[in-house]
């Protein structure tokens, strides 16, 4: 009997370990899909044009920003990493936002305007937030997780989707660091 109990206990421990391991994998997958900076690499290609309304109801048209470097930050209000990075977004806007040839916009993905407006007010956000209510811009840019960043050059071409590389490009272009 002792041997049977040991085998049963060992099997029970293996099942528990397998269940915990499986749960861990599932959680990693869920969080990596929802809060990771993943985009398609379209470097050198013309960035997909789009027109979105901001929280004030004003229209932003990417093509209208020709001649300027455009930083697009894709976020949601429910993403913890997006919220954690708000001080960095504010710093980017503070340092580069006054440059004539630079524009920074935050594209909020598929959320109600009133929720985003309340979030912006609560977090004292001063940079422009655009509403991608149907997720069409997110799809056009291949955004798989948030936060995601895309830097577009003065000719409307995709420069980078890597935040470290984006910081290096901005530092070189404007002679100041975040």
C-alpha cells in the first residue's frame, strides 16, 4: 500500500506542476499580447495615411504633417505599461513638442471618448490624443500590443518602431535627450 500511495502522490504533484506551468504560459501569452510593443517592421515604406479626431473634436490628418517628424504612440487606458510610461510621454512632449518639425500624437485604440477624456484629465495629459475608435489605424500599422511607438520621417516614411532607436533618432535630430 505504501508504494501505491507514493505513486499517487507523485502523480498528483506532477499534475499540479503541469497545471501551474500551463497557467503560467497562458498568463505570459495573454500579457504579451496585450501590453507589449509589437508592430510590423515597415522601415523605409510610406506610412499608412490616416485621419482621426482628437478629444477636442479637431481633425488630425497624417498627410498634413509632411515636412515634420511624427511620433505616434499607440495606447489604451487599461494597459498598465501605458499608464506607467505617461511620465516618459510627457517628457518627450516637453522636450521635443515645441520643435517646428516635430509632432507627437497618442492614438488611443478602441475605447469610448468619455473614458479616454476622464483618463487624460486624471493623468494631466497635455499631448494630443487621437481616437482610433474602430481600430482601423491600429490594423493598418500592424499594432499587436500596447504601448507601441512609430516614428515617421519628414517624407512620410516609416523610420522606426523601436523605442530605443526612436530616442537615438530624436537625440540626433534635435540635440537633446529625454
